[in-house]
């Protein structure tokens, strides 16, 4: 028997052979750049001033920790991501509980939840930019007609309302993901549990806290972690709607990295910033991967 | 008394559902309405939410205008073409590679079979921004910046882990006895995969393909940084439209509607598969 036939019959070699192309592609394009990104972050590499290029060790990181605009963007990103997640979970669970009831057209309404998820994020950004338009945006028309304000406002010129509106746009797009996952989890709760609790005299509120919420907790944790991870990486939404303004009040970290790297062309400094951000994101990511990985091991 | 209360709760429930539907649909519906409106109608205060007349002029202007605005029309059409080519090729290549490794991970015991899944998942969690800078440098050296193959290659790396993860689940749910029977009848492993397992996993394949296509079609950051002229995808073109001053807004609305048609239609048609996929693997 030729060697390659033997290899095909041997589980070990066959398994490796089938997995190799995927691993090579993912390694080559993801993990190697991730490592070389770290290498780049240890250097001064300013494209406009090649004569100053040098290996500088951790200098970029030291500079970063004193860079007020970086620290500001870190705070802005954390606010954006955390507030978004709170609303995405709260709204998501509420909507899922409603859609879990019996009503006519339930399948159709559940199907609609897929719409914001499927929408390209750039279209989401352009759509809200249009809604927030100061002169003929739908938001101004709506709040004026409802009598909440008496004349059209420039919402995005104010730091607080700009941030709130960014969060609104993000929550609209991301909530359905929570809804769909929570709905699936709700369907997995056996109805007998509620019956038994009812017999034992548990009130509606007690049943909700001790059965529904308790059993939803694992899913809510996973969704929360993912939404935090994604929230930290938000780029196009902010780039299009506010561009980071007014006065850097909505300048999220990804915008800062982009500006430093591809506009100021400070590749080393930008890489350090990106790397630090990646490390921050890796904390929730590790929890998430551990949880998800455990589910395949138990398979 | 009791039945009154019941009617009351029913009404409350339907009211809640109505609020949910409006909240979910209204922003996108407004984009569609805007794209079909005359500018003069949208400028009126107070605004009429349902316009009295509609027009396809914004779409015609976007796609067919000649003269000074011509650049935008050809840019948009180029973007759609690039998106279609890149998303389709990334999907097909991912399916080919992903099916093989997912099969191996679901069925075969080999050194590193679990470790490689862990690595794939970690890779998928890495923020795009942390790798896009060296990728930019790498693609420039390989002369693949601003090219369809270059972008396809990058898309492979973030879609493949997803494909493997979802397909692994599908394969694991197919009983291996069927395959064993085929192999006793003289099929090779690959033959059994091709003739027995894949036909059974066909619904899974379709849903994974839809996922992969939507992920590639909607991707913005990599495309924004790694393309500059020839290979711009439609999200990049829309991003440019929305940051460019003075461009007619209703034309951007039309572009947004056209660009979201493929993913939205696919998602609505395959919603059952998508929801199942979403709940078994975390997909953005």
C-alpha cells in the first residue's frame, strides 16, 4: 500500500490532513498578524519620519498611559459598551418574554427580529445619521410633533445627546440578537417547573425571579460577554454618525487607533494602542470561550 | 369580572407586540420611505410620515445618472460587483475548507483535534483592529492591497472559524452508523462523507452558506482599510457617500436599501436556519 493510502486510513493523519488548510488560513491571516502586531508595537515606526525608526521596547505603552486622548477614548468606549449592554439585555429579555406568549402572528413577529441583525452595520449607521439629521431628520420631526421640544435641535452637537443617540442606534441593531437567544432559552424551560411552583404557592413575581431569570442566567451571561466584546470594537457607527465629536466626546478607541495609524501614520504607536485594546477585550473573551468550549467538551 | 381582566391582559399583550414591531421596523421602513420620496415632501414641517406620492427617481439617479454625478453611479455599481464577487468566493472557499475540517473535528480523534477548535474560537474573538495593521503591511508586500483576492483571503480567516463551528455541530448530530454502513460496503471515508453525510447535512450547509455570505457582505472595517479604489465593497462605498459633504441624502438612502437587500432577504427567507445557527454559535 502506498504511503498516502496508509495516511488516509490512519485517523490521526487523516484528521490532520483535513484540518490543515483551515488552520493554515486562520493562523496565517489572524494569529501571525496578531503576534507581529505586538512586535510592531515595540517599535517607533512613523511613516513621515523614517529616520527616527527604532526598537523602543515598551515606550509606546508608557506613552499611551499618559496620552489624555487615548485615556479619554478608553472611557468613552467603556461608557458606550456598558450602557449599550445594559439596555440590550434589559430590552432583549423584555421583548423575548413578550414574544414567548401566545398571540396571533407570533412566528411573523419573531421573524422580524432578524431584520436589524441582518442589516449591514454601515447601512445602520447611515440610516441613523439620516434620522438624526438636524434639518429634516425623523427624530426632530417626531419629538416636535409629540410636543417634547418646540423647535428642531442639533442633537449631535451636544456631547450628552450625541452619546445617547449613538447608544440608541447600537441598541436598536444589537437587541434582536439577545431576543433570539433568550427566546430559544425560554423555550427550553420545562412548563412543569412553573406548575410545581404555582402549587407550592409561589407568586408570579417569585416564579419569574426563581425560575425564569435563574434559568436564563447562563444565556444572559454569554450574550452579555459577546455584546461587551462587540461594543468595544464599534467603529463604523461612530465614524459615520458623529465622527468622534463633538470635541472627542464620542471618540471611541477604534476611531483613535484608526486616526493614529492610518492618518498620522504612526504605525508602532497605533499597533500598541490596538494591542492594549485587544488585551482588554481578551478578558471577557476568555470567559466566553471557556464557557463555549465546555459545551463542546460535554458533547 | 374574570373575563374582563383576561381581555385586558390580551389587549396589553397585543399593545406590547405592536410597540415591539414598530420599534423593530420603523427605522428601516423610514429609510425605505425616504428612498422613495421627493425631497420637497421630506422637507415639509410638520413632516408627513406616509408620503402622498412616491418616486423611483432616487434609484435612477443613483444607478444611471450621467455627467458630473456619474462617478457616484459607477462607484456604487463597482461596489456591488466587488461585494458580490468577494462574498461569494469567500463563502464557497470557506464551505470547502470548513466542511473538511468540521468533519474531522466531529468524527476523528487526532492529536490537537480539540486544541484546534479552541484556537479557531480564540482567533475569531480577536478584535479586527489588532490585526488589521500588520495585515495591511503584509498585503502591501504581497501586492494584494486593494484587490478582490486579497480581501477574500482576509475574509476567509474570520468566516472559517464560524463555518467550522456550525458544521461541526451538524455533523455531530448525524448518527455515525450510516457512515459505518457505507464504509462496510466499500466506501472510503471521503466517499462516505460525500455520498452519505453531506446530503444529510444539506440544510446545515445551506444555513452555514447564508451565514458566511451575510458576514462577508456586511463586513466594513477590513474592507475600509484594505481597499482604496478597485476593490471597494459596497459598505465602503456607502461609508464614503455618508461622509461626503453635499451628496444628495435620498440617494444614500436608496444605496442603503439596495445594499441591505441581499442580506435582509436571505435572512428573512432562511430565518428558521439562521435562528438555529445563532443559538448554537455566537455569530455577529
